[in-house]
C-alpha cells in the first residue's frame, strides 16, 4: 500500500516539473553558462541523508549548493512533518531551491538561506534548483511513512 502512495506522489511531482515552463534561463540571473554540464535524469546514487529532528520537532538538514550545479546531499530522508532545509551556497553561482511548492528564492554565492516546508504525505518530493534543473541540479526529499 505504501509504495503505491509513494509512486503516486512522485508521478504528481514529475507532472509539476514538466508542466512548468516558466523557470528561469539556464545559468539564472548572473549565472555561469555551463554547456559542458551533463544533463542527467535523476539524482546521484548516494544514499539519502536523514534530516535530524530537533527538540522542537523540526527536522533539519544542511544542503550545500555548488558551482558544479549540484545539491549535496541530493537525497534527503524525513518523516511526515516540518522539514527545514538550511541552504549554503558554497560557490559563486546563484541558486534556488523549490520543494513542495515553496521556494527559497535566489541564494547568491556565499549566502545561506532557510526553507521550511510541511510534508504530510509519504512519498518523494523533488527539489530542483529552478535555474539549473535542466543541468541536473535537483534532489529528492523522501518522506517515509510515520
Ligand atoms: Cu542552481
């Protein structure tokens, strides 16, 4: 039963991804063009990193954004509830992160940002960088069953 729910959510996420053609141009505002960047369909094969639940019940994970147009980690695991991404842009290229219909907005090189979302349904929630999704800069938030 649970896998079926997960697949349904993932498919809905993909529809959202492909249905949105208004994302910013590759490179983003002030971004660096990366014609040599590979176009990949999915995330890395690295295992998911679990968000850490704090005493306030918020699950926190630090994700770095790099000039290689990657999120590290690009697979994050959590339970249903509030998940807080602490974004650190460790390069110079501006990035963004969108997950579960919330966006961090532009994060310039050297800056940090916090993106907090509430996810109730188990499943996979893609988190693309809206500037570089086509270059493979995207991750997945895996929400397990309670
Ligand atoms: Cu980016």
